[in-house]
């Protein structure tokens, strides 16, 4: 029986279930670069380079193993631009008896895939994506048993199930979570390790030329491009993280420093999410470092929790709640995304820095995404769809299944608390404590009102006022609401006036001047 085996751009793993039991004499692997995927959001140029170059390298590795690969390039004049169109051409050419796929990561693609069997009159075997620790069915069973599902409990079950960082049936070190030992402020003189860059080879340079020409209007710098595009390079990046960064990863997990876009973060999420590395091998490498005495338990536990806990949990939430999940808008946020999310042209130094680094690297670390751009989007009441499209486009590791719950649930609280127990709203004081952004800002983080006041200070209280009916009953919001209630009616009116002036005028210096006169 001849099978056509589908490998999507985020399934670049040799042990992928769709490639299981391959008959090299008959079977053909199908891979396609298609406009549908490169443009459904205006992906950062480096993100497109990573995916296409990693796809080409992966195909080459399969071919050198003696497998047959039907590979369609984006610049093939006959390319129809869609998975369905390319599959139709491949089926006509190879005349397979059946199709074999691994379940796709994205709802949109799963819907498309659901039609292929009838469309092509061929049996389609959709196999589980066993690169995840927790299958979709397994997550559904866990979630069915509870009214509210918090990550921490899910994570404990995953620890028990996998045996990662366990001593028999007890967690290593006697506790499940060591976060109280993590998250320190970064000492001024500590210099984080220099990160590896992988020089683009001829294949990557060819893709860069294609992307430069075809996606010139997409956000982000094309060069320098230093991401790993093969499994061998990704493994090297993993080794470097484990030896040079993991020991201090926990301590400085929430720190932010100007000019240090990577700090001690792993920066392996792009490789995990497109398949060059697997979650299992990454967690095992971290555990080995702990057992060998090379990294403290607090750091290793914190890192493993991100992958075994959080990453699996958000995927579970995505599949359990799509497609309705993305339509919720619990805080009824409808303001449009300001241009400065794309241009970085704003007097708010924190936003300008994060957007600038994002443009350069297609990357920002989690606390920049959550507490700078994300916090602003939450406080300003930006429309979830627009914010989500932005995150999906600009970050190299962003795929819908992981981006959507993180942005919609964690950052914007648009799911009304399904994922997070409270909105992650913070004023300028938090940003000032965790970063060195405020010193170089046109605004004053200590000012609470007037033209010089940090917009986060005004927007924070305005957010609480605007969402009083929706959030005041949340026990985890009791403290800020008590403080708000102690404020005079005049002060509250002043906050509303200044916040609306900012939100309507942007932080255009002229308008800000005008807004100061209006006060
Ligand atoms: C993100 C992406 C891009 C930019 N390009 C392609 C592509 O040309 N071909 C492909 O197979 N996959 C691409 N991807 C990743 C897909 O969007 C991803 O496989 C789906 O979202 C999974 O459901
Ligand atoms: Fe950001 Fe406010 Fe600090 Fe400026 S003062 S960098 S706007 S937090």
C-alpha cells in the first residue's frame, strides 16, 4: 500500500507519528511551502526564514536517508499557494492509496484536514502528535474531573506521570514548586553569557533572499539571522543553554535589562515549536544537569515547569476550548492596536525597547511579553483579536495553539479567568522594579498625574475603574480595589480624564502637550 505522508512546517521531527512505519520503497513524504501559511498573519521575516529553511534542511536529511520527498518550494511557478491545492497536485502525481498525517497544531488547519479524505476520496489516517507529553484526550479526561483547572495541579500530575524530578512518589526536594527562590533582581554588574548565533549556510541564504523579496513589507529585520535551522544546531543551542544559562535561569527569570534581550532564557522555544527539539529531551537534559550537580533544583524545576507544565497545559486549553475560545472578550476591550506596536515610535521607553528588540530578533522574553507589551494591551483595553494577531506575527516561536491561550487568557484575561486567576495588571512601579527602562524614559515613573506621569500609572487605575463591575468581586483583586475605593471622587475623575486623553491622543508629544493644557 502506497502512502503519502504529510509533514507540516511545525512537524520537523524525525520520530513524527506520520513517518512511523515508512516504507521507503513506496511511500512519499509530502512537504509544501505555501502562501496560505506564510501570510495568514504578516509573520516576522526571520520567522518565515526559520520555518522554510528548517523545512528544506529537514527534507534534505530525509532524502539523504534514502526516503522519497515531494517538496514544493514557495517560488515554484506551479505552486497553488494552499495545502489543499498542493496536496491535490501531489496525489495526482504519486497516486497514493492513503494519506497519513500527524494531527496539526492549529484549529484552522485541522478543519482543512478534516475535509481532505472526502475531497480526495482517499483514506486519511490522522495520528496523535506524541511529541507532547499529554495527549488531547488525556487533557480532556483531567479537565472533565474538575470545575476550574489550574496549571499547578495539572503540572503535578504530569510530574507523577513522567517521573521527572521525582523521588518515588514525592517531588524532588520535598516541594513541587520553588518559585519563591526564583525571580531576583539582576545585579548591575552581572554580564549574561554571550549567546550563540548560527551563520546562515547557502540554503538559508537562498531562503533569506526569497523572503527579502517576497515579504519586504512584513514586520522585522531579515538580517542578521542567527537562528538554528537544523536539529544538530538546535541541539548545540540546547547544550549551551544547559551549561551556560540554566544555573542562573531561575534567579533572573523575571529580570529585564536594556540591551540584554536573552538574559538567561533558553531561547529554544522556536526549535521546540517547529519540531527540531522535543519536549522530552529538553526536560531530560535539564534534569540530568540537576542530578550531575550542575544546576540548582530551583532553576531546573522552574524550567521544567514551563515545558512539562505550562506548555502542555496551554495546548490542552486550546484544544478543549477552540473554536469558541478566541471569540470571548470578557473585558469587552475594543480599542484598536496603536501603530507603535509596529513602529516602536513611542515616548514610553519600555515599549520602544521591547518593540525594537522584537523587530531585531523576532524574540522577546516572557516577562517583556507579559508585563510590557501585554500589560499595556490589557490596561489600554486593546481588542484581543488585534493583539493576538500581533503576537502571532512578530514572535518566532508563535504558533496559534501556544500563542492564543497565552495572549487571550494569560495576558488579556479575555477568557474571563479560565486560564489565570486574575489579570496581570501592573503600574509603572513594577516595571521600574524589574527593569532599567524608566531611567531613560521621557515619562516619570514616580508621577501619578499630569503630562509627565508614566502612562502605566494612569492606565492601571483607569483599568480598575473601567472594569469595576467585572473584577471587583475577584478575591485576588481585593487589595487594589480597596485602595481605589479610598481615592476621592475627584482623583478618580482625574484618572479617567487623563487616561482617556492619553488613549485618544496617543503619546504623540504634541497631543500630550495639548492634553497637559486641558487638565
Ligand atoms: C508558520 C509556517 C509558515 C510561515 N510557513 C509554512 C509553510 O510554508 N508550510 C508549512 O507546512 N507550514 C508553514 N508554517 C507552519 C504552519 O503554519 C503550521 O504547520 C500550522 O500552523 C500547523 O497547524
Ligand atoms: Fe515605561 Fe513608565 Fe517606565 Fe516610561 S516611566 S519606561 S512608560 S514604565
